[in-house]
């Protein structure tokens, strides 16, 4: 056994302890052959059903590239579906996104798992096909012109799957079985849209080793955005299919993983339901997935012909686990040490998205950027640059510029300051989504909650930023990843009275709620 293979075995041995939880499975392949695989723990801890390579697992958003693959197989020119997509967005004003915009997350549509929270959806409420169609059909405005920016949007893929199934006159599960699962020899894979249960009884768990684990409650209906269930054996078969067909002219995965650009010609870091990025300095085409109780990651390193898949039925980080396996195989990646940091700290508004942006230098000298769904940790490269992958901050004579290559966004941040304004109580409504925001003071503290045709959300304490900018946290949602903090940016009339608030998060931006 070579040194790298021995290290890989040791890394697999350590997975159940390092990423402790109820159960899981993982595999690393090279040249289509399994180097090491492991399954451990419990598919159902209470009934003591073991987690094995045949156990069904919710792969969640990894579903997306399977659905796009089925679309490309049935419609080699996806623009043939553009009119069908437009018909499902009857209220949309302005340019309509096409199928390729949806497949590349360049549609400009707001994510429906985020807008559902604006409409009062309870985090553990029922959300079925009727609710999904109604919410998607309400879309009236876009966040940006299709093709010009990136914004992750689950309903892009829900629309694609619905349109493909309708055009072919078959249930989406049958389409996936005939066009992908059978071809790749994935016998157990299926579309398991109802998230309450899996056919073999496997359960996903929330919690942690410190606080204990409990069965996660999910009552949403996922289809082409995240609805596939598959076993480790199925995923091994898929990775083997990828490697075996990688050199076929016009091969399916080669097309899924090929270069993608924005309309301006700039390279895009996401396309056809897959992310293009780097792990340990090596190019990787990958995707992760999550639902409460389930986390997954798969990646293919084309130059090395290496695949890695990690599946957890608990909430540990599968990408981090995959990284430890690749480090065992290749050795750790040598990174450039951080330099002395510049003057980054402050609070800002990013003008295009309208999102509150916070920058703070940590005690270890690294720079923490709060802008998108979660904070980014950037390495200082001197007093005028801090970066991490495709995200950079540059300090110039006019201020701080935020550059996010993955979003195709470069913007000069606008500083905001001043004591947080507290005269913001009231009721605010948004006609597009028939949604309402209520802000009230209780015992001197300000609270806010959304409500609408999907229910009534719970009151949550507002967090001050500066001036007329506040945050409304959203730590739980229907989806695994909550929207995070909603930016509340209040506007006033000439008399200084609050008249409206513009609300947004990274997944759903620029929604105006008027005061009533």
C-alpha cells in the first residue's frame, strides 16, 4: 500500500469521529475505480437500522445537475423550452429568462424558499406542489437582467423539471429513470419528492453530539431542485459513468461540466446545475446539498480523474469531510500566508443588491465579510487587498470595492453610519407576494415578523446596523439553508417620516414594502 493510500485509509477511519453524527457514507474513486469507501452508523438510530452502501439518502441539491442532464438528453437545444418557461411566469414584467439562464442560476428570479418566509411560511410547515406553483407564479420583478449576474435560485430547477416533464408527457421520476439512472446503472435512485419519509425508512437527524440528535421534521415537497434519493452504491455508479464517458464527443457530463459565461463573456463559476471551483488548488466540478437532517457533497477533479462523495444523515459539513479525504490522497495544499491587514472595518450598503455589508478584522488578522448567505473569511494580502477564492476586497482612494467573480459583481461599497433610527414601527406590505412585515416595540426592544398567505411568522428581535438600516434574522427556513439576515433599509419622506422599507437577502433582493 502506498503512502497516500495508507493516509486515505486513516482518513476514512477517522470520519465517524471527526464528523460525529448518526450515520454516513463516503467514497473516493480514481479512474473510475474505488480507492476506499466506508459506511457507518445508523439509518434509523431508534430502530437500529444500519447505514450501508445500499441505504437511500437524500442527495438534495445534487439533484440539480441530474435534472439538467435529463433536459439536455431530451432537448439538446434547451432554448426550445423558453416559451414553456415564460408561460409559467405569467406576471413577470420585463425580459423573461430562458432555460439556459435557469440552468446557470442567471435567471434573475428570487429564490422561492426565501420568498416563502416573507409570506409567513412556518419553518416546519407543509409546502406542497400547489404552494410552489402559486408562489412561483407571483413573480413580477427580477433582481437583475437575465444572464448578467449569478444568484442561487432553487425554483430555476423546479421550473426546468416541470417543463421537461410536461413536454415529454411523463412524470419527472420516470424521465430521470429512463434517461439517466438506467444508463448509469443506478438501481435504487429515485425521485422522492415528499421530504417526510424515504421508502426504506432512513431518517435525517438534527442536533449535535453535544446537545444530542433528534429526528428532523420536514414537510416540504421537493422535485427537480432537490428531490432525488440515492444510495452510496448509486453514487459510485454515477461517478464511474462520468469517468467512463468523459472523453466522448458531446458526452453528457462533459457538456454539464463545460465552460459557462455570463452575457458579457466573463467566465461563470456555476452552470448546468454544477459549481466550477477549486479544492486544494485543483479544478473541481462539484455540488453540495442539504435539508434539515441531511448533508451531502460530490465532486469530480477532471485532471486527476478523482471523484469524492460524502453523505451524512446529520448536520456535519460534508464538503469539509471531502476536503480531508482529498488532503489524505494528495497531501495538504500550500497556501500563501496572510499579510498585515489594512483598514477594513466598517458597515456599508452594497448599492446594486441593497444588502447590508459588514467587515471586521478578527483578532488573528483575518478579515470577516458579511454579505451573502454566510460570512466569508478573507486573507489579507497587504493593506489594500483581502481575498478568498473568487471574493476580494480592495481598498482604494474612493473606499472599499467588493469583487465577487462568481456573481459577476464589482461594486464600490457605500459606508453607513449614525445611531440606528428607532422610529420604524408599523405595518408594511408588498403587493407582489401579498406579504406583510410588522415591526413593533415590546419592552423597549424592536421586533419584526412576516405574515401572508402562507401563514404567520414568529416575532424576531431586530439587529441594528446604522441609521435607517436594520437586520431581521431568519435562522430557520423550509430549506436547510435559511435566508439568513434580511436587510431592512427604511426610506423617509420630506417630513422625515418612514414611508417604505426595501427588504432583501442574497437569495431575494430589492423587495419594496410600503407603510400602511
